[in-house]
C-alpha cells in the first residue's frame, strides 16, 4: 500500500518512495537528557514511533530507525556542573572532573528516558541505534574541518562559526523555514545552542572552552580549538555515520525547523556536499488544557507526573495518537478519561473475539470478507499521511455495527488477525482472555471519608467535600457519584 506523507521541504503531501526499497532509513531528533521528558517532548517521539510502525506494518518496509541522545549542550553542561542544584541526589557526590559529571548526569537521565518511552509503548528493539553525541566527537570534528576547508566556516577566539552570508551566496538558507532577509545580520555570531527564529546570524559549530566545562582538543587549520561541539553539528555527523546521506526521512517537532533542522541542511550540504534527507516530517505542538505548557501556569507535566495521577500510560499513548500529528493536540484530563473509555471499549471487543474462539486463529485459512474490508479501510487511512483519527473512526463504526455474538468463526479469526496487525501500529491492546478481577474491600477509614464527603456535598459545603475527595484520591481511591449515592474504587 502506497504511503503518503506531508513533506516540510516541499510543503506538500507526497507519495513516499524510499531510495532503496524495501529498506527505509529514518532519523529522529531525540531528547536532551538534562531532566525527565515532559509530555510535549513525548509527542514528537510517539509521532516518530507511529511513522516507523506504519511504514513496517502498512507499507511492508524494513526500517532502520536512529534516534540520537543529546548528552552535551548548554543545558546538560549547566545542570551537571559542579555545585549545580539540578544534580540528582540518586547520583551521590559530584566529582571535580567536568567530563565525569557530564557522563554520570546524562547516563542517569538517559536510563530514565528509556524507561519512559518503554512505558508508553515505544519498543527499544525497533531502534537500530540510540547514539550519544559524545561518542561521535571525531566525526563531528571531521565535518567541521570539511566545512572550514570549503570556506563556509571561520575561527574566532577559539570557536568555529558557520558563515551564513557565504552560504547564502552558494545555496538557499531557508528551505524549511522562510527566512526574513531583513533580520539577517552578517557577521553577527551566536554562541548559544538554541536561539530565536529572528536571530538569523552565524551559528556556532564548535564552542571554545569556558572555565569548569568539559572539553576536547580540536586541531583545525593552524589552531587547537579546545572546547566542545555546538548542538546543530551533532545530528549531521551521526546521520552521516549511521545512515549515510541521503537517508529517507527526518522527523522532529515543528519547533526544530529553525534553527536546528535548517542548520543541519546547510552544514551537511556544505561539508558532505549533499543534503541529509528528502522527506522532512514534523509534528505540531502539544498544549495542556488549551494553553502552552509552562511551569509558571502550573500545566507543565512529565510522563511521571501524569502516571502519578492514576493515568494508564496506554491511555496517554492512545490520546496522542488519536489526533493527527500535523494538528495541535490539546492535552486535557477530560480527554484522557474519554480516551480511557474508548480504549477499554476496543479492548472489550477484542476480549469478546478471543473468548468466542477455541482454536488457533492462524489455522483458519478461509478469507473473512468483513475483516479484509475493515483492514483495507483502516490501513488506507493510516497510509494517507497517518490519518489516525479517521482510522480509529472506521474501527469504532465497525464494532458498533458488528457485535461479536453475530459473527462467524472465520470472521472472528480474521478480525483477531486484523487487530493484532493494528496493534503493531497502536500498541495499546492485549490479546488474552479477560483477567479475573477480584474486588478488594474498601478500608473502613476510606469509606468513612467518602461518606463524610457525601454528607458535606448534600449540605452544600462544597469546599469541605472537595478537600475530602482530594484526601481520598491521594490515598489511591476514587469516589464516583451515582443516582443512588456514591461508590468508592481503587485507582
């Protein structure tokens, strides 16, 4: 089945055609490991996972997927520095060696990141490589030398900068993001790894050492520029080393179009003589309760924060996959509850299918027209620029109109096979019989709190009722009001 994708480079939806079918090479900008991943970060990683799973399952491709780990940049250096308040207590006492501190600090958060993505259904086995930037220092230095020798970089005060003015005379700078030429400031240099879109100036490829920072020797021209790489050069070197150029697809959030991805294109073309990729695929932002996520607004959540509220990670995954990746996603707790109900509705249907069959579904070879038609409809939507909302709508329409009790065995077998394939994309379902749930008694003190809350609510003392509800929830239980009164459940 032909897959189409929105290509940020051409600003159109195009049929996807890999360079070396059935093999696909794909690079995703990974995390900067200076803290736990927040849910906005996770949307980008879940989008990349959705794409590579769709390529495998719907397109039939073999995917070589690389996601890098940024373990050296302004943030990781700042927060791993000796005396930093951001140093995790789990790591014990810091060393006086900046490189060791950086390594210990980033290894800690890399392990936590892998745990987080595993919790939301990203299979580490699908990743060909998850390289640390610091392991590719020679490759980065080689690329910077190439750029310098081609005349598109210069050295100032021990740092090496990409000369945007010279590059603009040789090629286009602004292929992914339209550059306002009036804001371009020739000869102005930016040392920060991240900067505003308006700062169209020369960006740093290699940064001169500052006191207390980890550093590496770097012989370039007639100068030993002791220091460390800039952020943008890291991805270009790892892409070249692990996938070769050009590779098929590059993914990331829309916030990376400029400067990060634009700079990747320029420095790869300037140094290697070829652009990195033919398809640039970007996911849109995630908002929380209709607002940009911000610590000051109190709506900044890591995955762990959300799970601590009793949310199943599978519901978080399905919520993020339910919206089209190219649209803004409004992450709400009401939306999570709706997603939970939708997922459980689908899961109940799968349980019904499994429990209505008493033999190996793979032994049934007869075609099942209903399952074949459903598969074609759903996979066609996934192939159409990963249109997950329409794919899910097709599934719910089907299960609402086709109760399991009315299906033939061949149809049940076909549907189980289909849902297993679908789960290769969504990764949120189980294919066992229903687990036997034994209700545990509610502790007397919790029941007493819930009763007191009910009485306060009847007396219109809503402040007390809300306080009691929060106390019950903090202890791992939920109060659900009914027409007759209330029930208490374990989270």
